């Protein structure tokens, strides 16, 4: 029995709606709206990440840049050519210029405010007679000068070009300026002043003019302009020679400082001294100079020993009269560094409290010094008023007390030695008496042997007399030393 297509579909659980369109027709997917590319992301990057990363799109938003200025004003601007008058001019000259149509026609010319006329001074006949008289200038010529200066707004080159006083002597530019500024100074100095003296002095300083200096300056400039090529070449050669001498002087100074650093080290007081860090043999190297030169030090080259390995005297700069007067005026007291200071310390001494630098006695004699100070009613460790004079007196007293204690100790030692020597001397004086008693006993006990010995040593006595005396002295000195040592042990 043949199976139908319906049986096959039912066996495979295939519905009829799936094949409704026919086997040859493919079902088209539903059209989804295309996602729009967000701003701030390039097209290539968006094609890679797709629309599934909204956070990245929010972070890569298009930055807000500074807006370009709108020079056009948002629209067209109409310009008009209008006539105008400058309020700074007194002749009523009328000119024309282009302005915006929106500008008020009755508005004042905006550039008139920059016309600031100088202060013009006038004087009376009485002031001229009292303050301004000059044998080279009459009142009429001075009036003419002030009128010309006021007319041309103190433009001196124009004033000198237009100046032509009838029946007057020729005047240079320096003569005109000197006369005008001298009159202004005298008027300001002798007229009543409403402000303070500082403002008056400042105003007078604006009218200062040195005629001789101006003439010298112009003469010097004229001489520079009139130089010949030979003179210019000679000046250039002299300038080069001066520069070479200055360079040599700087080089000699630098070599001298290097030599002082090599010899004196830290005690030279020169800058850029490298302190010794306790390296082998006390050798120091200036790393700043190596960095500047851009080279590496050769390890085989001999290095410069520091002040630890070379004992050199301390270099002191003598004070000048100027520094001494300055220090006395400002109550400055300069102290010299001690010669026993370690070379690894910097030459500069920082500020400190004077009472902290009081000397401290040695630990061996400190109790005796404290006892001596207590007898005087003083304290050896603290001053109530540690002024410079009190500290100096305290140091002198401490030194004197230390010397006294040391002297007392030496005296005690000498007295002890005298007593020991006296004891030794007493032992020596008692020794011959004991020797005589022993000799008598020997005579009583052995007279025959003595006679025999005398007869046998009679010929050798003159030869061995000195040796016998030395042996007796050495025996006595040995006995005295034993006695002294026993006395010292018993004490």
C-alpha cells in the first residue's frame, strides 16, 4: 500500500502551513527598520560594533567645539558715507567717513577723546621779574617760545623748524628745550601747590632736561656716524681683544677656584663643593661638572683626594673696612669656623641660639668644676641671661676653673711623688747602719776565713773595686724598689 504525502508529513510532524507557499518559494524575513548611525562614530567603526553598543556611542559623542564668531552679525549691514567734525580741532574742518547706517548721526567723533593737549603754563610780569629772568632770553622771546610750543603740542622738531623770532639770535633745539623746561620747573616750584610734596616732586621730574648731557650724546652719535672704515675695523679688533681678555680672565678665575677646591676642599668656602660621603680613601668627584661636560670619567685617571686625606690650613678672607662698618652699623657679629672642624661639614654655619653653644667640661673633672661653681653660687650648665658678654665671661670662668682643677691635680701628683722620694731617701740612709751590724757578726763568727780571704784577694782588690761598688749600688736600689712597691700596695 503506497503512502501518501499527507502520511509522510504527519509522520514527520510537518504542518501544512509550512509548505503553503510551495517548495520553490522561499519565505522572506520581515523587514526591520535600519538603525541610524549615531553621531561621533565613524562609519567603519559602526559597521564593526553594530547597533548593540549604545554606551560606546554615548561616550563617543561629537565634541562641542568653540563656535566660530559670526562676523556678519546675522545679516547684511548697511554702510553710509557721512560728514563729521572733529571736536579736537578748532578750525571747524568738516570731513567725511563711512559709518554704519544704524549709528546716530549726532554722535560725537569717537577718536576725539584721544586728543589730550599738554598742560600749557602762563606767567605774569611779576612772576617773570621774580623767577624767570635770564640775560639770554627776553620776556617777548619767551612768550613767543611758549606760543609756538602750545601751537605745535611740544613736538620739538617741528617747533625748532618753525621757530623764527624776529631780530633774535639763532636758537638750537637744545636751547629751546632748556629754556622751556627751566621756566616750567620754576613755576611749579614757586607757585602754591594744593597736593602733597611727593606729587609736586614727581611733576617737577617730568620737566627735567640736561642740556650738556644732550649735547654730549648727540656729539657722540655724530662721531659714530662719521667713522671711517679703518676706524670701524680697529674698534672691532679692539672689541674682539677685550672679549678674549675677559674670557681668559674667567678661565684663570675658574682654574684658581678649582685649585683652591683641590687644595682646601670644603674649607675653601667656594660654591659647588661636594661633601665627602665616606668613600674609599676620601675621594670625591664633582658630578655636576661631569653632567655639564657630558663625558664619563675615566676609571684609570687619578682622582682628586678630598680634605680628609690632605691636611691643609684653613683659608680665611680678611674682612674689609666696608664690611666691618656695615656689620657694626647693623649689629652683626661674625664668628670664624674652628680649625678643628671636620672637613665633611659645609663651610656655612647656620643660625643657632647662643646658649646652646656653651662649652661643656670634661666628664673626668665635671664634678670638681660643679663643686667649684657651687661654691661661687653659679650654675655650670645654665645662664639666666645668655647675652654675648655673659657667655664670653662664662667661657672665661669655665676655662679658668678647668685650668685650676688641672693644676690642683698636677700639684697633688707632684706632692705624692715627693713623699715617695722622701721615703726612698730614708730607706737609703738606714741601709748603711744595717750593713755595719752584719759585718760585726761576720767578724765574730769567722775570723779565720776572713783572714784567709784577705790574704787571697789582696792582689785583686784594686782591679775589682769599681765593679764591687756598682754591684752594691744596684743591690740597694733593688731593695729600695721592693720597699716602695710594698708601701704602695699597703696604701
